[in-house]
C-alpha cells in the first residue's frame, strides 16, 4: 500500500497507527494528519529513535497493511 492511500484515508488508518505506536497522542494524530514526515518526527520525538529507524518502522507498517 502506498502512502498516498494512507494519507487519503487517514481517519480509517489512525487506529492502526495508534495501535502500532501507542505513545502517540490524539493531538499528535491531528498534527500528523496523514503526513509521513510528521509521523516520522513524532515517532522520533516520542520514542527517541533516529530518523532512519522511524522511517524503517513506517515502511514496515505500510508494507504490513
């Protein structure tokens, strides 16, 4: 699944994202609003991982959908 599909259907995928990254808040989800770069930043901030690691996690998540 490509990221454009996730972005276009963000409200449907929010639950999946929250399940994967439970430390993300509702406010985080509003800021992210389907934007991949915002999700990368929030994962880095909440989990203390490098950008490359956050991007790897997102790619794995996207591929699993």
